[in-house]
C-alpha cells in the first residue's frame, strides 16, 4: 500500500515539472497579421498577403507575406498574450525576382533575425538568400533554421542588401511555446498535500 502511495506522489511531482511544448506554424494563409496567437506588425514597410507570385515577385506556392516599401523592410513578431516563445525556423525570399529590373533596386540579399530575451539581451543571426527567385515555388523560398532563439518576448525580421532592401518575403514561421514550470515551493506544497491525504487514509484504516 505504501508503494502505491509513493508512486502517486512521484507521478504528481513528475506532472508538475513537465514542460508542455506547444508547437505551431504561422502560414499567413488567412491573410491576417494576427495568427496562431501572434501579432505581426510593420517596423518599416507595408504588408501584402496572399499568393503573390508573378513575373516580379517570388512565390512559395501558397499564401505568404510580402513586406514591401521598407527602408529596410522590417517586421516585429510578438505573442498577443505576452507569452514567451521559441523561434524554430522560417522560409524567406528576396521579395523581387532577380531577372527583373526591380531586384537591383528593391530586392533583399538576406534576412536578419533578432530575438529579444525576456530576461534582457538579444540574439541575432543573418541568413543570406541564394538569389534564386524566378517565380518558381520549388526554388523561390528557402528554409532557415534558428538555433538558440528561446524564451523570447519578441522577434524582428529585417531585410538587408547592397541596395535599400526595399522588400522581402516570409512564410511558415515555426515556433513553440512552453508551459511555465512549477517552482520549488509549489512542488513542496503539492507533495506535502498528497502525503497528508495519504496519512489520513492510513488513520481511517
């Protein structure tokens, strides 16, 4: 009987300390700056949503976000409820097809991602684009993996290039959110409560 009670206490403690990662994907399919509990806002430039690919603009084959008319183009990503999050990956494009006269003036050569930690400080990575943008859904967008972008309060995506980095495309931002872990005092109270209930059961018998 004692072993069963100890097992119950142990199981309760394990449930209390487990992190429940809630993964998600921002696809921009709905054509809205608010999706999956996040708000995407412009720091510089305007938004164009949808399947935008044409003779001038790269395509992902699905709806995406084109950040246009920025100097340089830049967006901010933040949870609508203020929850912390981890950035895992995203797809990016040059914003203009390279075989057009628009690219030298307006296309991005890369995307800089900056994550802001809730505890202060930041992390930054630059991702050079391959400059293959030909209105081809198999080639136009590249996937970039993010390492160390954890426990963020917000993140920014900013174009860079030899020109003004006027625009860039972004799609399928992958993220996760982790449930808060119970602190030591909470675990002690929880354990004492279960042990107290167990002791009462012994007395009744």
